[in-house]
C-alpha cells in the first residue's frame, strides 16, 4: 500500500533529516521518494574522490545553466545529487553553518522565527562535533563534524599569512566568531563521507515506520486546494503515493520549484503557457535564484611538499588502497583543511568573502595545474546581488528545467571579484609564504588592470554549487513568498517545501549545514511542536568594522 502519514520527495540534506525526525517518536509513518540509488562504493564514500561523482550521470541530475550573458555566453554545470543523501553525497564535505547575521536577515525579510537565536539550537541539535568552541557546538547529534589533521605546512602558512596581513584568526568559524583565518571543518566520520544519508536516512530506515521508495516524483496531486499525494513513475509505471497528513517537497533548489510548477503552483502566466492548470498563482516559484561563484587563485610552490606529487595513477592507487583497508591517509580527507571569512571593506559589518585553501594546484577535473608543485585558494564574494530563475522548459516532467543564474549581472559583482583576486595576492605575498611562493599560475602576474582582471573573471569564475532561494520563505502576504515561516506552501493545505530552495538569501559559506538545519526545524513545525527555545548567545562582530576591513 503506497500510503503514509508523511510523504517526503527527496532524500537529500533536508529530506533525510526530516525522515529521521518525523519518524523518531514512532507515531507516524513516513515514505521517502528518491529517484537516485545507492551510495555504496569508494567514489562517494572516499572523501578525496570528491571530484568524481559530481561528474557522473549515475549520481548527478546533469543540469546546466543557459548561456550566461555576463560570462561571455558560457554554460555552467549545475550539479545536484541524484543518489540517497542527495547533494550531501556528492558535495565537497565542507561544513559551515553560516553567519549569525544571515539568519537575522532571513527573519527581517519575513521568515519570522528563523533568526540566529532561533536556528542556533537546531544547529546544536544536529551536530556531533569533534573540536570547536565550548558552549557553541552540538554533541551527540546525527551529523559528525571534524577537522582535518592539517599535516601539510601550507595550511599553517595560509592562516599565518592572514594574521600577518592584519586579519583576525578564528579557531572555530562555526562558533561565536566566523570572521578570520583558521581550520576548516568537514562532514567526515571514521575516514568516510558523512552525508545526510549516513547521518539521518540510514538510521531512520532501521525504524519500522520509515520506507524508501525508488521513483521519480512527477507532481503533487492537489484536490480542493489540499495536497493528497504524489504522482510518481517507478518501474515504468505511473503510481500514486497517498499522504494521510502531508506532502513535503525536499527535492533541491532546482527540482522543488519544478515540481511545484508541474503541480499547478507558480507564476500563472508561465503555467498557462505550458498548458498546466493553475492551482495557486505564486509568482515567486522559481524566482530569487542565487548562488556563490568562486575563482581558483593558483601559485607554484618552490618546495615539493604539495599534493601535486600524488596526482599520478600510482600514488592514487596507493592512497586508495590505504583508504580501502584502513580508512586513513590522504584518501580520508577532502583536503579543505584551512579557511577564512573576511570583510571586503570598512563599513561591511560581517564577512562577505570566503576562502577555501588546499595545498595543491589542481583543475576542476582534478588534474594538475602546476608543472611541478603548487597551492591554491578558492575565493569568492558571499552576497552577490545578482538573481536568476528556474522555469519549465516544457510540461513534460522528464525535461530539464531552464536555469538562468544571471551571474555577474550586478556591477558590484565585478568590483567584489577584482578585490578578491587582489586580496589573495596580498595574502600569498606575506612572509609566511616566503620559501614556498613560486610564480603565480592563475590568473598570472601579467593580469593586473581592471580590464584584464574582468576578462579573467568572465572566463574563469565558476559556480560554488550553492543554488538556493527558488521557493522563498517569507510573510504570507508577500506575493513573492512561496512558503510561510512554518514551510507551508501559501494557498495549499497539507503541502510544505523544506530544503535549500526556501532560503530567503544565500548564507555565508557552503549550504549543506543550513539545508540540514532547515529539515531539522521544519520537522518540529510539521509535528506541531513548540520550536526549541531561542538562544541568548551573541556572535562576535569585529569592533573595527566601521573603520577597517580587518
Ligand atoms: C558538487 C557540489 C559540491 C558542494 N560542496 C559543498 C560543500 O563542500 N559543503 C556544503 O556545505 N555544501 C556543498 N554543496 C551544497 C550542498 O550540498 C547543497 O546545497 C545541499 O545538499 C542541498 O540540500 P537540499 O536538501 O536542498 O537538496 P539535495 O541534497 O540536492 O536533495 C534533493 C534530493 O531530491 C531528490 N529528487 C529531486 N527531484 C526528485 C524527483 N522528481 N523525484 C524523486 N527524487 C527527487 C534528489 O535526487 C536528491 O536526493 C555542494 C553541492 C554540490 C552539488
């Protein structure tokens, strides 16, 4: 019998967390519909293999942007996980909650009850944190978070260079103080990727009241403005999964708006153009698409200590074997072990630039970018003002949506990215890198003027894979809101959306943690529970923010 109290579409970061929490007290049955398959095998489980699954049609939906007008017509890949655990099973395993001010901004924008004080208890509830600031982190939760061993001296050089340049240090950017240079955190446990599937879905599936249904969700079935189930395709047959209480869409920032539109919820004119009967005219569905972009700034290393020496097939085989037998060594890390969050200028009150640092110069496909040895920083602005959209290409549920990011469409994007490049050069120029610093590989020391930097940015800026915002949460009287602050789809009963699509604005850092937090908090709303008591902890804000960028 395909029927449950709660039917969740998608077993990704948010969907897995909800499967776990909604079934926890044993009172309700849960069916999770997931199109992707198993996550077994080293390509997903071995952290250092991270660049492989995101390029495989077995694990990735294979989306891409339309030609981006401000990037010379480039088409950018938009990977989304198609496997249990969703994008948390193909992501880079970097763990960042986001800045306190991000969530306060959500609340100010109409997501009442999602300010930092409200969400901090949920971040704590979900974590099983190893290290980190006492009193600010969670212990004993499903999601294991750790720090890398930082054996390579270049991690320390990066952090020391930040200090030498006058920036703050922070020992825990997920604690009270995001701003500064310090260690990066990872969702890895016992040497394996610790995805939402490992943390939440698999433990939930051990309960009798949870089941996983492999199938493709085509649309939500709505009768008299109430969601009563989901139409799926499984084993080449169209079937209906009935929801006694609620349907919850958690299919990602690309697939959630698509499913809503196919169900008749979205901009009325666009639905009519596609021959879809309008059930609720919500112009915000598919709008407000946001992302982070980043550049790789690469430098040759004079000393032969970088990971470039292990990018050859023989070393990779040795690393793979060590990981396979012992779950240790270079296979057991994502290599993102040092980070920074800094402010671009005086007058910006909290960080608006993120750095990931790795002791290797590698290309997007994992191949070496340096002739011998090198290192690189991934750097990008956090709060681009550019906005895009996800729309239907056709009413056929199988067709890929039209994704237009409009990357770099705001003039500030260019100023911010030029600053990111120059700032990275300043950091790599500190004495901490003396003895390591060779010539600049990318952009290359000849690229100096604004015009030349702009050409480099246009040709090389890449998505950091953080699309969000396409079913914005906000006040019910805001026409552009899609869900209210309890994640209920406005105008439809028995239907919620809870995943990265409901973020009013992208947060500072990577999006797995806030997506899981969304699933955690939405679960309490769905169960009608009183949300966890707000925290009274105050985040650190740089006292010099009005006068200085550091
Ligand atoms: C390559 C890559 C690298 C990233 N790196 C990081 C990182 O290092 N750290 C970090 O914090 N974040 C990272 N992110 C971002 C982060 O992983 C995502 O933002 C987050 O996982 C999104 O969670 P979600 O719940 O919104 O959606 P997802 O986790 O994408 O889950 C959606 C689920 O719904 C399923 N689904 C969708 N449509 C249907 C349908 N029609 N029928 C059935 N099932 C369906 C999908 O298969 C998927 O399992 C990365 C993302 C990518 C793609």
